[in-house]
């Protein structure tokens, strides 16, 4: 789910990073960057001896139902570890895996951002208080899968609509907003256009109805237009200095400049459509792996370099801080902005507090892939 993250909102350009599903609107790269997996030792992992590993084991197990065959034996062993047993969890990881430092074209250090599941106020019916629609997939949205024509294009899907006998680009965000109606189901109506925009960037979220009932929505599709960063737009127009751009400062700018918000949002032609998801328990939104994300233990990665389901050790710092963030995570998600071998997006959880942490997170970090002992690293 993603995986597209708040870093994308701030300065990065790319596809609208829907979470929980990976964004399909950006064409695949012709070649991946060079990547090296350097065998490491657990003793040399920064903070490893102090790390709490029982929660990491639960996160790893959460991805096992969808993990690849390479992780099957490790998943079977992990299932036999008693929940909450720190010593047993440590023994499992150290006996079942070898850590590999991930080294990309920029070295062993890369960008670590954060994302979250937003909460919005909403209603099942339109009103003056709730005027903004959360659309499902439009009836006239065409998806062209080119894999049948060329297997090398299996990750490329084109979006469009019919105009007579021609397939033309689907409506942009500005066109959708100007029309006011779309041939699409409306899942709910929400109170705030900017919050809806952030919901589209995150790709999943919850809507709290007036009755107190909650709906969970997740990424279903996208209009095919490339994502353009709102943060970059505001910086280029002198509305905000680059060093101050965050989700919080964008919201403050919007509150102070309500007459400019519509034009700013329309700069990003990308538009995300949703589907309603079960909210039967307290589990998180689904990630690209197809399992619920675990707050503060699920990581979005570039799946070309890190197989989904694998444990990944992260060394970074807390948002806007030098305090260490050293934790064994699980690769559960992807995102359109998560491109590169040493690139990660940290899932903070649900709600305003998680959003505040995610919105400020733009740290440098290092990654170690834990891969089954005795097996060659992927790729």
C-alpha cells in the first residue's frame, strides 16, 4: 500500500503512491540500479543487542502467508516460537538468517520517509458539511495491460477512456473537480478537500461517520496521470521554503490561503479511486504483500531489491531528531515513490499522532536484508 508516501507530498516527483497497492501508473525502468548484498554479522548491526525482537517476529509472521517460497522454511520455524519470548525470537533470527548490507548506486545510505493511515470525518450522504466525494472506480475507466503484447511491459498499465472509437487519457484531477460528477460510485463524502488529497497520497485510510461507525478504504485504481508534488509546487512558487515543507506546514498554508488551495491541488493531475475494505478488527490497512500492516514494524521497500515478506533491519533516526531508530522491520509494502535499493518508508500507524510522525520523517538510513542462512541473496 503503498505504498506513495509523505516524502512524495513534500519534494519528490513520481506516481501517486497508493497504499496498500503499488502504483501502476509509472512505466517500468529499463534497467535497475546496481545493487550489492554484503554479508554481515549480527554482532556488527548497530543496536542489535538492544533491539526488541519479539514484536519483529510477530511482524515477520504476519507476512508469512503471502511470502515467497524462499522464506517458507523460515516461516515454518518462526511459527514454533512462543509469542513474547525475546530470547527465543533472537535465537530464531540469528540461526535462520544471514544479514546482508544493501549497497546501491548511492552507497549504503538512503532516504527513509514515513507514512500512515489517515482518519477523516465523513458521511454516507452529501451535505454542506460533507461535500467532497470519495470515489470508487469509474465505470468508464479503461485499463490496458500490455503484458500480452510484450512481457517486458508486464508492470505497465495504461489508463484511459473511450471518446468515439479513440482511447484518450482519462480525466485529470482538475477536470474531475471542475465537472463535479463522475460516472463512479461514491463510497462516502468527507469534510475537507485537503484531507481527501492526503488520503489519496497515502492510498488507504479510515472515514469516521457521524454515527461513530468507521469505514476503511483502500487504493483500487488511478486515473493514469503522473503524480506531481504539492510540496514542490509550493516551494517553486515561493509559498513555503524548502527546509520547512512538511504535511503540517502544507496544512497551515492551506488554512491561511483557502482561495489558493484548489489551484494547488489541481497541479497534481493524478487522482486515486478507492474500494471499501473490511474493518472487522484492529488490524492495519493492507500492504502490497496483501497482509495488514503492523504499526512501526512494517516497511515499504522497492521490491526489485528487497523481496516482500523478508525481515529488514533499519538503522535511522527518529523524525527531526538525532535519537536512534534501530529496528528489525518486515517488508510488507511498496510505493510509487519508493525507488532505489536503499530506500524505505516507515509505517507509523493510524490517526493524527501517526500522521504527525510520518509527516516530519525524512531521515537518512541504512538497510540490512535478512535472508535465509545458506541461500544466496536475491537477484
